[in-house]
């Protein structure tokens, strides 16, 4: 392990908070349900057609809700895994840098808390207008129209859409061992994993909107 990777591992480890779920008011920058958010440029009807496109059914929503109790107590370890991957992948870690080109620990720490909350929101599978509007906000936060603003970060101002879509695989593949730690059969674990894969794909597609030309989404 190089000194750089070791230093980074220590930095990421230091970001780890307590295992307890933070209350919403304690999550810096988390704005789900805020009236200040823009209305999503896609509708709930568009979402229904997208669900049909990725074969997401009510059954998947049920499996997501079941997965919540399994994932909740493991949220910190899941984040360690995801941040571990990003931290060990220099061309991705780059987007967490500050303007001097070094990883911004405050930025990493604040985003980490919102990422944990995203696990709970995703497992909640409550696809209403508030959820849709927050998808658009997350989309904007990866794109130059919104990146860095929430946390006063100073580094690169946009994540390329190819990486946003590409991260669907590592995020969902690495979740399976965590799902398997519950009291469920292999078939049930697979059903939860499939549901997670479909919803993360669907969200990454919704997050691609700001990157598309008007009328192309
Ligand atoms: C499937 C793909 C991805 C998922 C599920 C994901 C998930 C998230 C979530 C949940 C947040 C916090 C949202 C909030 O503010 O409430 C976030 C923010 C962020 N993500 Fe991603 N992300 C993905 C792709 C990527 C990629 C490829 C990168 C590149 C390293 C990245 C870097 C970031 C950064 C820097 C932020 C903070 C943005 C800001 O507000 O300034 N993400 N992501």
C-alpha cells in the first residue's frame, strides 16, 4: 500500500461517524422536502414509464422496504466500502479535491452523511413528487449547475455523466454481501439485490437530466 493510499484510508476512516442514524436536522445540506427545491423537469408519469422500462414493479418496492432493516445497522460499513472504492480510484477521488488538488476532508465528511441518508430514502421506496424533486436536486449537485454549492467546496465543478452512470455497477454489486447478512434465503437476497440495482439505475438516469440537451432526455 503506497503512503498516499494509506493516508487516504486514514482520512476516510476518520470520517466515520457514530453508527446511529443522524436526525434530519443534523445532516448538513440535506434538503429532501425543502420548498426551496426546483420542481423536477420530469413527472411522476414519466417515472412510471421509466419503472416499466427497467422492469421495476411494486414487488421491487416491497423488497427495497424489507432491505432497510438489514442495511440500516450496516450503513457505516457500506459507506466505508463505497468511499474505500472511490478513495482508491484516483480519477474519481479527484472530484472530492479542494482547489489545491488534495482531498477535501470536510466535503467528504458532509457528503458521507447525506449518502447514508440516501440509503434510507432509497430503501423507503416512496416515489412521490418530493422524492422526484430531490432526485433533480441530486442531479444538479453532480453537475456544474449545483456541484460544490451545498458545502462551499472549491474543487472540480462537475462530475462527468459517464462516471455517474458507471458507478451504478460498483454501488449495487458491493451491496449484495451486506444484504446477505440478514435472515433471508438466497432467493430473497437476490430479489432485494435486483430491486436495488433497478432503483439505482433509475436514479442515475434521472440524475443524467442536467447533462442532456433540451428535449433529449
Ligand atoms: C450510481 C452513482 C452514484 C450514486 C448512487 C451517488 C450518490 C450520491 C449521493 C446520495 C450524494 C449526496 C446527495 C445529497 O446531497 O443529498 C452524492 C453527492 C456527491 N457525489 Fe455522487 N453518486 C454517484 C456517482 C458519483 C460519481 C461517479 C462521483 C465522482 C467521484 C460522485 C461524487 C459525488 C460528489 C463530489 C458529491 C457531492 C456533490 C455536491 O453537492 O457538491 N458521485 N452522490
